[in-house]
């Protein structure tokens, strides 16, 4: 029989007060232990950080965005941004971004704490939301700043071009705030859901994004209008889409409210794993090793474990068949990463076609984004190539040397990325509008650019894999009247592979625009130079490993 005193409201209130006092004492104890650490931020550090953020926004970000809006308010940009299809394409991009955030949540969700707080606060008797709501709010604020900046630039350009009124730009910003909360919810769903549910949700969002693209490009006027309800176009005298913008904001608020109890459903193992990965990535990044920081988030094999990467009798197919089989089986073992790589190559190829079709800043942005995306996506397919370089200095288990391994491991990415780039370029030529007079020649040049860049990207990946450790001389302080400029050579050393990829894309774009002979000549010279530098780096590593 239950104790009657336990049901007494006064006794229950006293017990709740005792629990609250113990909870506060535990939190204070945890805070004191954390504050005693050398790298913990105090109140003064947080105030200084807030000051830096505010000053950066007011002094740098706002004038920069204003100038960017003035730069984009050009006759060759305004028709694209204010086109009836622009809103639908923005909607499609946001749906695809939500799908990517769902997949990202498996590796790094929006609610991640340092390992110390995970084992003290998030693993205690308190509801998990009380510990996770602060990092969740921080990532939401960062996401909101990014989307508001994007909406601000687009709205400013539309106002300057007379496509909407200032009130329409405000409505676009309101819709951007609501979209932020929806994207944050999708990101949290990726952190909470198990593997199957996460993949299904990402697939649904990806299909919705693809459907929005098709509906915008091939659909009629009502479909385009439905997809772009909150996108203000039609002139300054047209109505402001307040209802659609407020509807998006309300949906976002509902998603944010539902996210708070969902924080309790983040599993402890997921929190610990993501906290350890994030801590390790931050440590590598602070030491200047960005490659190691990115490697922290490399996906572990999760499928195809029973597929025979090496099969008896495979020697009959020769070394080429043997290495191709191994690399293709390795690609299948990380299906989510493979899908992202495939979509990245396809999107990069379409952007590179768009760079030839669009004019002015939009064409330049498409070229830069396409080259960056092609470089990033190529990283998914070159694990074998990296392994060949990393085998330097290790006991030799195979009959092939490092150079032969690099060459043989280059075949699979060359084949897969090459086919995908041809497919993506063909899709781009079909979907994008006709460039006008001389369409045949321009279309051929546009379709060739992405496949021509693929061999250069793979050679660049081999060169980057053989980079070696950063020279200590680059860390020498460089005093200037504006402060220490040693960060500049450090950044250049870290980003040299990406810069070479952008340079190769830009030069090849210009050379192909001049003539086929210039394009072929530049392509051959760039490939020879990159291959020579990659060989030099491998030889230097070989001498260092002896």
C-alpha cells in the first residue's frame, strides 16, 4: 500500500525543491570544473567574441552585401533572378539542401556538446533537452544568419531592378527565417533517426527537390506559381506575398517547437561519437592540418561487406581488372557517401555547362561553384589513390610500387567520374536554355568542359595526397602594420590544391572559348605539369621515408 504522505502536495513540492537544489548544485559543480580548464571561455572571452561578431557584421558583412547587391543589379543578372522560374528553383534548392542536412546529421548534428558536457550533463537524470538546447540554438542562429544574408542580397537586387518593392524584400526575409527553422528541423531529424529512417527521409526530400526542378522547368504557370509563392516578383506594384511568407514562418516556428522535445531522443552513443569527432576535428584544424580534420568525418564502410573485393582467379583479368574491382567494391561499401559523390559530379557538370550559357557574374559564379563541387565530389572516388600514396614507408605487401599503385588506383575514378560528367553535361545541355546564335559550337564547348577537367582533377588529387607535412618555415611570424600576416601563407599552403583546380577550370574555360587547339594544348600542358609535380612530391616522400 502506497504511503499517504508521498501523495501529499506539500511533500511533493518539498521533494521537487530538493531535486531542483541538487540539480543547480550539480550544474554549478560542472561549470566550476569546466571553467578551471585552460581553454575554457570566461565571461570576458564571450563578451569579446560577441563584440567581434557584431563589429564584423556592421563593418564588413553589411557593406559587403550591399556592394554585392549593387554588383548583381545588372541587365544580364536581373532577368535570371526575377524570372518566373527563379522561385521554383530556389524551392528545389532548399529541398535538396534539407535532404543533405538529413544525411549530415548522421555525422555532425545541430546539437553537439564537448565530450565533458556529454558525460556530465547530457548523461545525467536531467532531460537531455536542457543540455542540448543551447548548441541547437547556436547552430540555428548561424544558419539563420546565412539564409538571411542570402535573402537580403536577392531581395536587394530585386528591389534595385524594380522586380519587387521593399516590402516584398521584407517578406522574403520572413520566409527565410521560417525556412531556417525547417532546415534546422531536418538536420536534427538526421541526428535522431536511425539509418533506415534517415535514408528514407533524405530520399523523399531529394525526390521532392528533383520534382520541383522538373515542375519549374517543364511545368506550366500554376505549378511555377505554387512553388514560388513566397518569392516576390512581378514588379513593385504587384502584391506582397505576406500570406505565403507568414505561412512559412508559422511552419518554421511549429518545427522549432517540435524540435525541443525531440532533443531528448538523441541517443547517447550518437552524442558521444559526434562529440569525439568534433573535438578531434577542431584539434586538427587548430594545428593547421585541415586534411586530417576532414578525414575525421570520413564515413565508415556500412554495406557490401560480403562482396568479394579480391577473388580467386582474378589475376586472369590482369592488374587493371583487379584494381578496378577493388576500388568499385570499396565505393559501394559507403552508399550514402557514394550517392553524394554521384550527385555532386552531376550537379558540378550542370553548373559548368551553365557557366558557358549564362553571362556576367552568374556565369562566373557557376564556373567557380562547378569547379569547387567537382573537386569536392572527386574526393569520394579516390580513396584507393590515397591509400597508394599512404603506403609509402610501410612494409611492402604488394608487388606493385607506389607509382604503379597510384596509376592503377586512378583508373576507377577516371572511369566513374568521367561517365558521370558526360551524363551531367548532357543533362545540362538538355535542361538549360538555348544560348542563342552559334548554339551548336557553344553547346559543344559547354559539354566538353566537365569531362576535360576530370583527368586534371584526379592528377590534382594524387598531387594533393602526396603533399606531406606543412613546412615549419610557413609558421614564422610576418609582422606588418596590420598585424601578423603569417596566416596568409598557411592558408595558401592548405588551399593550393583547390586553387590549382579553380585555375585549371578558369584557364580551360577561356582556352576552349578561343579555339579547340588552344583548349587541347592547355589541357595537355596542365596535365603534364600537375603529373610532374605529383611525381616530384611522391619522390620526396619516398626519400623522407627511407
